């Protein structure tokens, strides 16, 4: 069935609103209000009244590598598409996590603590805002800056906000970004931006404290980055003035890479010896543009190597994506990263999720840790090839969630992190023999499963810390998604995922939009699965409750001791040393039963029966074995 045909078919399925509204899934009153207002619908689509505000940014910033300062000014065009008149604007200043007195989830190096982002001026529609004093129109707390508007911004209207500011990049703490000496920088969540105002909570006023990540509206970005003349800049979006900042030989190499399946070395060690790289004016202005993205980041260095390649991600349109890697010379594993990135995007586009990579390029920058931004990621140096593959593919897969589909990472981190883990299970195993990420996630989950810090994923992520946050955001959802794939089968699972992505790309889905879309494609609701895995406390534990031996058959009673529904994999060992495997998906528990009976014909004498598998979570393996007396 073609993509257009299956979408048409799915949309004709006669699910009524009542089927979903009476599903038994708990819905908080602030979320139910959105469904009552028809901004969202019980079939998983955006409602007829769905709206979303928008902010477009024009930014000019200069980086001084010696003192790690950013000096910038920006113009924001903000559109109020909501039904509400906005009496104030709320801005996020994420760099204020380094401000003296800010509450943080963990300590930062004292040398990186400073007075925060300094605001030089703010103008609303050309009128200056008083920044201090008793009559000041702004209030600032943690990473939130609120501007009281002289006149409310009515529905359907827009405004222009101008700001000038400066901040200092961290030199040692490097929380998802920062300076790597005086020759390399990854610059992220660096500019003041307007917070999200949505149909669930209104203004997003959650401060940035370090653990939870981000929630941003979509917009267009035009950014000019000024750096010393020997620095190269990589960024979100496409470079607009390559001929002004790169020499001819580098331009030729980049153009070759942009149409080649092979990896082309754009900047090599020899190039730095022969110079200049790139065009060593006193300063260069690198201009980038990106359309309809929720964030913008850039990286720069005067000593990094640069490789690039490309691939076709959509055979119907022959659309190509450029994949490049910028890295320090000692990072030997990074010499393969451009190719790994290419293979990752090929897998994502063709296999899982099997949805053409949505952006025109992807840069992997060799900084620290592992953190994703639209069209560019910050990856640290790793110690093994398997880890390099895992880190590269994980961060690249975030392109789909939360950038193409604008999930709220602060409230539901599992809606992006869980997918970034699960989507790469097959890829990582394929690229490195024995690199079994599924079993590793299950082992990680088993260390916390069923304990008091194993908290439901539907608890907003902003209230989770430490191991609770990690488990609810990464391991448990990745396992749940993988089990869901097994329950639905690959074809139906991908049909549901594609429909969800088609409906919500460029928008802000919440968990119920995901649940209801998958219900629709499945043909019946999956709330027997959603409720225990996402809403409730519990763990996975299957047991062999009883083995009943009869004349011609043996009946094995499997008990679901734990709350979470998981598959059954039973191995029968016979006296002649042969084995038989019997499997059932987690769907055997959908009727709410806690026992499932499996009948085995007496083919041979049974020595033992065991249940479980390294791909199936189980908190108590002592009750998984039956041995013949």
C-alpha cells in the first residue's frame, strides 16, 4: 500500500470521540481543557482550533576567543496566533544558569560563575524599555525575563522586539556547550529568546536548572557570526556567503562532497601548514540561514579538521543531505564520524523510522559530552568505536524528536530521548557486531525497576532528578517503544509513527497525541499497554507459576507477577539435549489477565522449562525456571 493510500485508509477508520475520551487514561484538567477547546482531538490529530505562536530571529553576534565573550544584538518578529491577549512577554535566558545565585541541579566550576547575561537595551516596536529602577517594565528571575507590555498584544497581531546583550561562555563546566581552550567553541542556548506560549499551560515559565533540556517555538533564523579570520564556523542552517569566508580549494572540496557518496577531506593537517585556512582576514562574518527550526547553535575553531560527504535521502525527489564532521586531530575515532553520520542518516531515512531525513545538512562537532541541536550536534571524544557509533547515531536521530516534531523536553523528555535510544537499536547492532543496545538498556532499567525511584513517565520531567530522570527519559521509554513495535509489527508500527510525524512536524504534540494516533492505526486502543508502562508505578516480572503434567501434554502456567505487560519467551530443554522456543508478544495480557497457559505436546521427555530473555525485562529471575524432579 502506498503512503498516500494508507493515510487515506487510516483517516476513514470510524473511531468515535467517545472511544478515546472514555479510554480510562488519566488526563489532567489543564490538558483536558485543550481537548474541550478543540485545539487537540481524541483521534490524535491537531484540533480544528490548534494554534501555535512563532518567533523569527535576525541575530548578529561577535565571539572574542581570548575572553570567551559573546556580544550580540537581535531582532525578533513575534506573532501571537493564540486566542489570548498577551499582557507581557516571557524570555528565556538560558546562559543565566552561570549567573551568581542561580539554583542549579549540580555544581559548576567556580571560574565559570559570573553576573549572567548583561542586557544593554530592549525595544518593543521601537520603544525603549526601562531596564532598572522602580518603574522598570522588566522582572528577572533565574533564567526568565518578563517584559510588561504597555498595551496587550491582541490575538492575530505581532510585534518587533530588539535586544542588545553580552555573555561569557563557560571555560571548564561545559554544560552541553562551552569553550575548549582558546581554539574551539561550541555555542548553544546562547541568545535571549521568547518562551513558548501554548494551549496547555500558557507561558512556559520553567527555569533552566541543568538537567531538563528545552522547549522552543519554531521560527526562521538569519544569523551572522563574526569571528577572527582564521576561524571556521559550522552552524544550524546553510552557509550563505561561502565565497567570502573560504578559499577556492575549500569551496571546491565542499561542493564535491555535496554531490558525492564518498568522504571528502575539506580541511586537512597539511592545509594548516600551507595556510591560510579559511580566508585569514582580520575578521570574517559567517552568515547562516535556517527555516522553521526551534533552535540555532554554532561551533567554531581555528585548528579543527573537516570532512564531508552526502547522500540521497528521498529517492522520489533525489534530495541530498550533506553530512560533515569537524574534529581535533588527536580524536582518532572522529576520522570515521562523517561516514558513520552518513550511514546513520541513511538508516533513519530508509529503515527506522524509514522517514526521509528532514533537514539539508548535519554537522557533528567534536566538543564534549553529547548534545543535539538542529543540523548540528556536540559530541565528545569516545574510547571505543561502538561508543562513537552509539553517540553519533543517538544525537543525529534527535533531528526527528524534538526538532522536526517539536516535543516539550521539559515536561516529557521521554518523547524525544526514548525515541533517540530506540530508533538506533538495529543500527548500532548492525554497525558493530555484538553492540547490543537493547540488552544494555534492559540491564540499566533492571537496576532501578520497581524501586521507589522508578517513577511513571507521565510525571512531568521537570520534577524528576538523577536516576529517576534518566530512567523515565531514556531506558524505560526505549524499552516500551520496542515492545510496542513487537506488538504492532514493523509495518503497522512504522505506519503509526509516520502518521504521527506527518501530523505533528513543526508543531508541539503532547503524549495523548502520540497515544491516540497509534491507537487509530492499530485499529483498537492500546490503553492496556499505555496505562501500566507510561502512567503507573510498577515493574516487569513473569514467573512459571505451575507445570501440570498430563498423559499427552504438559501445561505451563505463566503468571504476570509484575504490573508491566511484557512478552513471553519460553525455552523447553529436552532429555536428548534438543530445545524448543515458544514466544508470545505482550498482547497476551491485553485482557487484564494475570495468567497465561501454554500447552506443550509430549514430543519428548522434558528436562527443564525456562522463561525470559536478555531482550525482556524481568526483575526476579529466580521464578523463571522449572526443573524436572
